[in-house]
C-alpha cells in the first residue's frame, strides 16, 4: 500500500516539474519575440504604437492681389471746331472775379473765374487770324498772334466784381494775348490771340466755379 502511494506521489511531482518547465519555456519565447519586434526598424513615416495622431491644419487660402482698377480719363480731347457749354442752373448774371493765364507742358491755359455760379451758356469759336470786333461799337480789335479763339459768355458780366487787367499779354509758347472785347448787357466776349494752332479743350470746374480753356501747343 505504501509502495502504491509512493509511486503516485512520484508521478505527481514529475507532472509538476514538467508543467513549470513548460511555463518557463513559454515565457522565454514570448520575451524573445517582444525583443525582436522592438528592435526591428519601423518603416519611414510610421508612427510609434500609441502615438497621438493629430490632423495638420489645412493651409489658409492665399488670395492673389486683385488688379488695380483702371480709371478712365475724363479729360476732354483737343478740338479745332466750335463748341458750346450750357448750365442746367445759373444766376441771373454770373460775376467774373478773376481772369488769369498759365503755361503747362503741352498746352497754355486761360481761366475765367465766377463769383456766384456758372453762366447760362458759353460758346467757343476758333478762327483764322486775330481780328475781333468789339460790341456794341463793331470796332475791330487785332490781337497778337496768328490765329484766334472767340469766347462768348452769356448771362455774365466782367465789371461788377472784377476790376483787374482786361488785356493780358503773355510770353507763353502758344497763347499770345487775352482781351475782353465785350462786356455789355449780360454778355462778355473774350478774344484769344494764339501763336500757332487754334485747337483747344474747354470745361467748367467747381470750387470755385471757373471756365478753363487749354490751348494746344504745337
């Protein structure tokens, strides 16, 4: 009987030893596999296990600079024929309070300034020669230069607010002389004596109200 129990105990001890050995072998195998995987180089660009992946912010759109707006020129072109300028609203009489001249690159300028608003109408008439006729006498006035421009301003006077020079002679390249040849019953006539061409451009500007005539050079 004792021999039977001794044999049984011996067998159980052998089983335990075998089991412990199996567990140790399995543990060693797992450790070797982990070490091999840890030392294996990862592919380029790969993230380590457990890394926190964050999406990169989308690049902000870059707006291309818009083209500078093209501004159309509103300045009148030079003309060699007659023209008229009319006011939509005007005083009973627009009082001239300044007449002046100036020289600029490519043109000479005549300015007639009004004290109280734009006159009713303005006619500009180029002509050959520099002889003009005074009104109401009809007397001929010959100005310096070769060609002329007659400027008729209706609904205006040049004596109520103006006491300046009425005959302006210049040394400008194109404009030789400006003379008041009529100032009677609400109408003014100016004669422009030109050294060369009688081509011009004309406009009425504001602040202050003024008639601007540019005489083309050349």
